[in-house]
């Protein structure tokens, strides 16, 4: 099931986002102003200033009302659905494991087993919240209406944009490395894979 989902999910996600590159448009404009030789803006024209023309390019979305609504729904769908699935899966794993252990180990109550599993698998509950927070900048940037001129603070704008790509890149770091069981399984898989290559 997991292997099938790995193959199907990229196709489904790409289909829901196919409208974005089609609706992009570049808006070019120029600004003419006086600047001093030491790059400080001035409004007084004197011998230490020169007349320059600045060229700017903005990326603008042209969405119809239907596409705007569709884009907003898709945006929240990609944010909320993975968060809910990850959270429910973590709770399911914790509760089922606690129930199985409470049946075999009667000395502890079900509540004590749940608390023990919460402590053991806390990274499964923390990880969805980390991914949710990391995905928020993209949602905020996507919902900003109107034209935004990033030329004043280009690094701030670019950092806010690229932070939105951290969740898919950090899935291994967020889910696998904090867990002793997953890390051990990963090391065993790598060792087994290296053995197969050497043979």
C-alpha cells in the first residue's frame, strides 16, 4: 500500500498544481530617479548625483474567480490533510501498541501503557506540528493579494519563499532521525544494501 501511494501521490499533487505555471505572467517596469555616487537616494539634484533607470520584474498570477477559490482550497488541502493524516497515524500507532501491551502485561493499566508509548513515540506527535509550521510561510505568501515589490528586501522575500520547501526536504530528519527504532531500521537497511552491492 505504501509503495503504491509513493507512486500515486506525486502524480496527484502535480495534477492539483498544474494551473500555477500556466497562470504565471511577468510584469516589467522601470523607475527613473536621481541617486548619489555613493548609492544613497537623494531628492536634490546637484553635481554629486546622476540620473539612473532601474528595471524591475514582478511575477504576477492572473487567476479567475473560480481558479482563485480552487487555489485557496488546494493550498489548505495540501497543508491540513497531511497534518491530520500524520497526527491520526501517530495516535493510532500509540493507542494500538498500548492496547496490545496492556493485554500481555497486566501489571500496568492501559493509561500507563499509553503514557509510556507517548513518551517513546513523542517524535511522531511533534513531527506533524514541525512540518505544519514550516509550511505556513508558503501559505501566507500564496494568500497575499496584489503586487509585492521584493526589491527592497529581496533576501527576506526569498527566504520566506524557500522555507516553504523545507517540509518535503526535512521529512527524513523530522521523522526518522529522532526515532531510535526508525534510525536502527534505517542503519540495518543501509548495511544490508551495502552487503548486496559488495556481493
